[in-house]
């Protein structure tokens, strides 16, 4: 399975890079509109890297606490540090920016980055399993909304999956919102 996923990741990186070069249109506004019904809840976003679609405007528009993921160790779930526009950021694991300081928060709504997604609601990530472990743990404690954020071009016929892969509840792209049953 690791070889299949590695090939899928290589293809997905290329597809995402092409989509990124074309621009994300109104994707952040569509995401903000979709998340408007989650006001008051703790939201986790992410700091975009490389060719990831940019959720920062939607994160800034959220009416409630916002956190960003912090990798605390290999094989561990993510933790989330509170973020706001203008927060001082430092380089964390894998060169991802994280707030230098701030309270730890536990999100009930997550904007999830990805390389590819399919119509079943599965996503292909970077291979560390961080979001799968995190979503599994959060869902064991209560209701969680996991929203993939991607370019429409990142949709594939079928993402290779394993028993540990967690499904998304929805995906938002520059073309709209898909909610998975």
C-alpha cells in the first residue's frame, strides 16, 4: 500500500501545483461562507505551504477561537495553538509556521489540507498520519466537523485507503462545497 500511496502522492503534488498556478478564485470566500454556521466553535485551520490552497482569509473571518496544528512528535496526534491574524509565527516541524506562543485549543471544526480527495470523502495526505490520528482521537471525544480544503483539480477517482484513514465530512473548493453522507 505504501508504494501505491507514494505514486498517488507524486501525481497529486503535480496536479495541485498546476491548480495553484491557475489561482484559487473565490475558494476562501466559499470556505468562510460554509463555516459561518460554526460561529463560536473552536476552528483549526493551517498555515499554507508550497502549493496548498490558502485558508487564511476564512480563518481570519471565523467568529470564534482559531488554532493551527502543531506537530509535537512522530506518531502522535496534532495539538493546536491559538492563532489570530498578526500573531508572531515561528518555524515548526516540516518548516510549517506555528504561533510562537498562545493557548492550546481543542477544535471541533477542522480545515484539513490534502493532496487529493475522492467522492467518498477520503483524502490523501502527506503520509505522516497526523490528521488521521488527530481526527480519530477528537471524534472519540465528541462531534467533529472535518472539512477538506482543496482545488477542484485535486479530486481523483479513488484515493487509496487503509483502515486507519479518517473520512472528511465535506470538501470545499473554488467550485463549491461537497458534503459527504
